[in-house]
C-alpha cells in the first residue's frame, strides 16, 4: 500500500551497549538514593527526602547542545547537568538525530522529536520512586523503560563570519517522558534565550527545574522556568473517557504565563490532513503493528506524523518500536532495510530521498509533501 498527499514525490532500536566501566559504575548525585514507596497517593513525604538534582531527573535525563564542526561534523558541545552520563553510542545517536537531513534545507528555527534506545547497565536509584509517581499514568504516558526521547530545537541561519556560511546548532532535551507538547513548549522558552546568552542560561533553567514538583499524574502543577510560569495537569488512568480534563485559567493565576491544555497530544487533523481519506486504514495498520514508513520533507513533519500514528489508537499504548525521525546513520539502518526478511513491526519517519528506493519493498508507505531529491 502506498499513500500520498496532495503532492507526489519520488525519494536504529540500537543494540544494547555496555557503557564504559566508568559510566556503568558512576552514579550521578541525582541517582544516589533509593526512595521508599509511599502509602496510597501521598508522595509529599517522599519528595521531602529528594536530594539535589533528583527533581530535575524526574523530568529530564539531561540537556545537550549539538553543534556542527567542520572537521568532525555534528558534535555534542555541552551536556548539562555536567554529572549526567551518556555512553559514546548514545552521544553518536543524539548527534545524528539532532540535525535535519542535509536534503531538508531547514532555515530558521525547527522543532521535532526523535527516539533512540538507551544503553544497558544504566544505574538509577530513583527507579522505585519514579514507579510510584508513574503508577497512575495512562498506558500511553508511562515513562519509557528502554528508550529515550529527544526533543529538538534546531536553528540554522546564514552567518558569513563562519567558514561554513551558516550557524547550525540544536538544543536537545533528553527524557524518558512522552510529554511531546510540554517539552516542545518548554524549548520555545529556553532555546531563544540560550542562543542569545549561552551556557549560563542553561544552568539557570536546570536550577529552576530542580525546584519543580515531580510529574505526578492527576495533579495540577505550576512550573516556573526562566521567568515564565507554566501550568499543566498530567492525565491519569482514572480520567473518564470522553470528558475534558483541561487546565483552566483562574483569577488566582496572575503569575501564570502559559496554561497548557495538554502535555502530550499532537494535532491529529493537521498531521493526517494529507492522507485523511485513509484514516481508518491507518488506524487498523497501527493497531495490528504493521510495518509503516512515513516519507516527509522535514523532520518536523516526519516526527509529527509518526507521533500522530502512535497516538491514534489511544488509550491503548503502541507496543512496537517507532522512530519519529530515522536517518541512514542509525545503528539499526541495516536491520531495517534488509531484504532477507520481512520488515519489522516498526513505524519509521524519514526525510532522506534515499529511503524511497531502500524501503520500496515495505508494504505500507505514506508520502507527505515533496521530499527534495538528492543533489538539488
């Protein structure tokens, strides 16, 4: 099956890796304690026992800045907090996935999302505590066990003072939480400030996050960040289906700058508009775990469409693998493009026209927009 939108075109769960001995044995200050599980839904006594960086770690694993080096290509320039641990394989994945494909030609600011496999042997003593806060979350919003999400704010602008002629840099939030709308909204606040004020701005933002309450489902949370206050509510598995649990503005919210109606939902109509007449078939394919590839002209369209596909079967959780943005540099590239076996149960979002030929044997292809041909 090949679907396509108004315009036609032509165009790696990573293997678990042992961290370096140092990475495997080192535990960050945010990971030095094991929290006892509290009775019922009362987690406040637990939160009172949290150490520095524990609250931050409940939301994010780390923040990365990925820049472009003329000799090395993409490179991780900054990891914050500095005690955060990433294996070399994880850093490589983040580098390649944090930049749009060279064919995408994204000028200005672009936001998108990717997902990659976590290396093995990562120690975290917050596990029991996070299981408690995760207990009441709906299936589609439980934190990832073996994968990380990367939420990207990429800026590319012309700069004649640079040898390459362009300023190219990404601010990336690495998290196990599938809070797509929330983290993209957070990046809209953080990234412009970072590009203007550099690393001190990151330190201030991380210190703000380390004072946040933990992301407990059902609670209305007020989250200050860099002079802005965000108000959100994390859904619970007990929310009545079909009813609105939106956070409402109140007169007492004089200090609140942003009220987010949702932390995770994407705009399904906007994402599915190019293939709207095939919506029921797409729902069935996702429900059955069929292999799907989304070919789009940019990482933003690719990741939004894949996330829309995954969420269209909500409240069920999509239990197969999915990659909102997938590149030829992914360690699973050979595994997913081989013709010696049937395509795996995975949803891939791609932008490189090379995939049009490489994945032409896949049974279900969704083409959106007009992917630029290589060399143009």
